[in-house]
């Protein structure tokens, strides 16, 4: 795996809302090479807007993460679709699969707050908090 890191919306939201796992995400964010799928970026932005952040403030608030926002392209779309069979039983969403697809395509470590992702094989996943039957890494 490369030194690149891809962030799931759940990990970034843990920081935004000071949830369990926020410190572990901040530790990861201190390292260079962070990226986020535009799909997951939109998920984070939507939660901020739901909590009252104005559209004009959104880009500035998200920029503090210092991440490279990667456009959702055809390769990611195909990969995300192909991941459906192995992620369905875990209840992973399209946004989750978009994050996983970007991580796989970039051969990157994936940071999430959803420990259920650790049940997937073939990914370098860091789950920053325990959620049910998963394990904290």
C-alpha cells in the first residue's frame, strides 16, 4: 500500500462533531497525502448544512481539512458498482462504496469511523472507533 490516505465521511464527521474517534482521525490528518471522494465530501457538507452552516461558508469550513477532493469518475463508478456484492451484507451505502473504490484505486489506507468495514478483505482500513461488533484499530 502507498502512503496515501482516503477519508470516509464518517471519519471527517467525527472530527466536525467531536465524536468518539475524532482524535485518531486528527492524528491521521496530520500526515501528508490525504484525499476524499467528492461524493464523501458532499456527505460531510450536507451534514454541516443540516446543522445550519450557510452555503457560502461551506467551502471555507471544509478547506480546513486540507484534503485533495477527488472527482467521482468512471473508474470509481465501475469499482463502486463492483463492490456492491461484498458490501451489501454489511449494509454499506453508495457513499461508502465510493470511498472504498477511491481507496482501492489509489492503493491507499482508508480511514473510517465504521468498524464494520474491517470485515472487508483486500483493503487497508483504519477504523477509528468501535461500532457494535467491529474492532477499534
